[in-house]
């Protein structure tokens, strides 16, 4: 069984590709439920089934809502099972995987092998940060496809002790210091704005929000809930076909990306 959490589709694609090779079932971690719960009775495990966790790196950390989910969820019994974890990244992982492993360990679950896969950039919330060019995006996905195939073979063979995680330079500084700034000062839905002249009222932004933070009002205009659950993942911004959503001045002139966007006709 592969549990995955995805915002703009990168992690979902990686989890799906591994599932094709291993035959493991996919289970999306649903963050839209208010209690962030998971009922393992709805997805019973076979006697020898392995467990995988896939998640994106946000600010060199696991997504905050994912860490909250790990504390509250009724997780399946992993005793004697092969357990692996994989994170998708824009550039480096820092200590994100270490933090995730620590969170799992607190629930009595130890990871046998760890992996990271570079995917196209999605974070655009700061000056100088933008999406990749289409050429770079396709190069990254092609490289990721080869790497995921290799990782899937290792998982299928239940390889233990693999530590294929690109932490980059200064992982502790990035995850502990910059990551702390990210969590405490940059996770906010307050800068989001919608241009009523451009908005078509389609509701796509509301449907793709991974934490259910956007509601459509009576005039079919999106409204962010300011409930503290926004991850600033920009799924709403990236999926808006009318380019009606902005994040103050910080997204002015920047690109859009979600997995498969530039392959759509």
C-alpha cells in the first residue's frame, strides 16, 4: 500500500509510477477532512503487504498538515512489514526526510529505505522563485522517470538500508532555521487575491486545494478561509486557467505548473 500526499501532481505521479511496477495499491491522504483522520478498516492490508509513504518537500520540511496527520491518524499496523518513504523536491531535501522518519518513529514505525526524486519547480511565493521552462520541466520529468523505475525495482525487491536522499548543502540550516521561517511566516492564504474580471467561477481552485481551504461564495467567486490550514502550495494559482488568482505582487509575471499541464491539448 502506498500512502501519498500531493498538491500539484508531482508526488501523485511518482506514487502512481511506483504502483505500476510493484502492484501496490494507492491511497491518497485526504487532508480535506476536518479531523485529518484515516480509517484503516476501509483499506485492509494483506498479510505480506509493504507500506510506502510519498510526500512533497515544503520549505525543506514535510508539509505541516502531513505532520499533523501523522500525529492523529489511525495508521495500519506496520509490525514486520517492509516500510519505505519517498519525497519529491524542487532542488534539495534538507532534513525533511529525517523529520518525517522521526514523526513515524514516534508512532512506532521505522523506515527501511528512503528516497528522493527531483521534480519541476512549483513554489513561486518569493522573489526570484519561478516555475521551470517547459524544456527544463520535460528534462526533469524524463530524468525522474528513469530514477523512479530504479527505485521501484528496489522497493519491489524490498531493499533495506537504501538512503538515496539528496540533502544538499547546509541541510540543518535549511530545514531548522529557514524551514522555521517558512512555517511561521510564509504559510498564509491572506495574500491570495482573485480578479473578478478574469474569474470564470468554474470552482477548479476549490476542487484542487489539498486542504479544502477554498470555498465558492454565492457569486461563484473563490474565498480563502483563513483557517490556518493553507500550505502556500499554490495549487489554486497553478490550476487557474484564467490566471485570475494572484499572491499579492509576488506572483506577478510568473509561470504556472502542475503535472501534465503542458501536455494537455
